[in-house]
């Protein structure tokens, strides 16, 4: 952060407003600068540092300090504090580094909206006041900067009333080791624009507040054009920016081009607001571009990226592994759907689906029959799901993060034997996914190959991003997956939900139990045209009743 490069003396004004109210003494206004009634004399010394302050002590000390500071008499103002040397240095740096050369204190009449109160505490009486400071930087026209601050009146080491010195007296964000500076900003402000060039703000799209904050932090110094403005800001002792407080002269904002679609994002935010803890992500199936990402409630846990067992939506990956097994399972392969089935040596599994003796894998998929899948576990190895997830769907976990351009989490498929493997087959056990992961799974089915998701149009801006080498789905496997997902949407557990969406379309529902005392988490993933989306609702019960309507709303807006 460059420091301010020179100070030009200007007419600087500041208005300090203070009304002191001490319990038992009533209220007193500081009229310095209005009627000249203050004597400006130093309060008389007391004989004990423990003696309570009178209202006159507080009024006179605060008035005299503010009057001296605003008159430019830093030495006098510092002498009215309990740390003369430190206060003198801070007052001088405030003027020089922040390009503020004079302050004037003026009280407001009783009853004004800007009246402040003084509150008594264990270490003294705190007085609130308002500052209107004129910042005159080099040849720029002076600008008025208004902010509020506080000071505390206590006693010094000899018992006299004094302002208890703290950097925050000058400005509330100042602390030891920090400085107030006016100068050239480190970089231009960023405008975040969607894929159509529309500027998007957190105020318009609160579901993206954390994402937008992260993007500005990550790419503030990227070479994106624009010009930096002149700002008043707080720096640490290394000159690094801590916080921008005031813009003296705005620059020209740079533009960070995201892959988001403002219309789809608006639909996503509206959809998740209908449910409690919920999240949704939408992707362009052709290149993995993130079109929308929303969570409810905004500002809390980001349920769009929260890792959870994905329930039966994960059967897309499991079905892929079965079809790629040496036995070449197909949607026509018979696999009974019978509640309570248990593999040899394993635990029993249950279905919501009615029993069907002549069920096939395709029927089990569309009706979300757990035991129909579990019966086929003998055709998988302990690493089948992990290997297929990595090779075809890019689900590598922490070993190879996706690096999407913003802070996202990556799902994991640990694999295992026995009950762990059979649980993972139906999206339970230790397998964890989020809506970004499951939207990508649906997108991979739709397009035939995995496309690494990104939130930036220019992926070269993304630090550490590496291409994940995956393999396209074999044509027959992809066609089988699409037919099963279409059957689910037309005659299965998602029937009727995707009316009005673009073709082709397909879906998979899911629910995942984490606590037997709670309702399961509802899941839903689907594609429509060239958009894929996935949603989850904590304790949403069946996915077709909770997450499904969210995804449907998003796809209809695409």
C-alpha cells in the first residue's frame, strides 16, 4: 500500500457533538464554539484517583480536549490525556498521513438528532461525538468525511480528570499498530458482472454475499483494467491495507467477468427461500460454468457447498460403476426390489418403494429402490465407486481440488468393504457431496464428459487450477444413464416435477438419513437442455418434496 505522497494545507473542519449525562448529575451540553461559554480551563486536580468524577469534570475535560484538537493545538490536546507522548504522536500522524490539517469542535443544541450521551463505566465515563473532517489531498478539492467516535474521561496517574488515550479516539477502527492514511488505493474497485455483462451486487443477490466478498479478495489485484481512486484507509505497521474508510476521489472500477447468469441466480435465490436450510447450484453442462449458487439462510452456513451424504442421487455414480463392471450390468438386468434385504454378513436395508419381484436396474433407479442396488454389490470391488467417481466424474476429493475460482469444497468417495460399501452405493456411509458436486454429476451425464466447474470466464485468473484428466463416459453407458434419468422424471420418483423445462431432461431424487430422530435430508439433481442443477434441503424428507421443486424452478428459469 503506497503511503500518502504529500500534504497540502487546506481548510479542514470537524464537528464534534457531545452531550454528557452522568447518573445522579443530570445532562450537560458542550457548547464550545456555539456560545463561547466554556472557560477552557483545566479541571482541578483531585486528591484521590478513586474519587468519582463529577459531571463538571467530564464536561470540562471532554470540551477542552475537543476544542484543543479542533483548534490544531495538538500539544494542548495531548496534555489533557493520560498518555501525553503517545497522544501527541497519534494526533500529529492523524493530520499528516490522512491529509487532515485542522479540526473545529462545535456542539449541537439539546434535543438535536446528533446529541450523544455519556455513560459511566468502571474505568471512566465514555462520551460519544461526531466528526466532520475535511480531507484535502494534494490538488484535489477538499471533501467532507463524517464519522462517529468516542472518548473516555477518567483520571490520570496523579488523580486529575483526563481523556484516557486510545487510538480509537481519533477513529473507531484505529488500534495500536494501525495508521490512518489518505492516498492512492492499492487497486481499483471491482464490478462483478454476469455472463451477459450485467453488474451484480450482494444487495441484489444476498445469496452471493460471501462469494462476492471472496471474489473481491482473491482478484482485487488482478490486471483487469480500471484505475485506482484516492481513499482514506487504515493500514497495519507493514503498510498493508486493513480497511477502507472513505473515498476521496473515486477511480474507474475494473470488471471481473463471472460465469453467473443473473436471471437464473434470481430464480435460485427465490427458490431456496421457500425452505429452511437449503442450497442449490446450477451449471452449464457444456463447459462446467457455474450459472447460479444460492443458499438459505443467506449469511449462515452455505448449504450449496455444505458436504452431506447425497442419498440416492449418488446412484448415478453407482449405476455407472455397475454398467462398467466385468458383468456389464444394463438397465434391463433383473434385480429384485424387496424390503429388508441383507447381503451375506451385512446389515438389512429398507425401501420406501413397494416390493417388486421382477424389478430391473432401470426400474430400481427410477423408483429409488435401495435393495435393488444392494443386491448387485457382489459385482463391485471396494474401490469401484472411488475409481469411477474419479475417472469419469472428476470426484477426486482433496487430492485434486477443482479450484473453481472461489472457495468451494470437494466431495469424497472413500470406498470400503461390507456395510460401508453397500451404504456408499446408495449415497450413505462416508460418501459426502454438495450441490455443486451433484450438479456436475448430472452435467456429466448430459454432456457425456466431465467439465471442471468455474465461476470465472477467464480460468487463467484462477491460482493453482489444473486440468483434471478424466475420461468421457462410454456412449452406451451415457445413453443408459440418460434413459434412466428420463424415466425417473417421467414415470418415477420425479414424475411431474419438471413440466415446462427444456428437452432433453432427466432427474434423480434422493434422501439421506444422518440421525434417526430427524427427517432425512432431501436431494435432487437434474438436467434440462444445457443446464444441470442440484439442490439439498436439510430435514427436507424426500427429495421430490423439497429439493425437487427448487431445482425445477431453477431449470424453468434457464
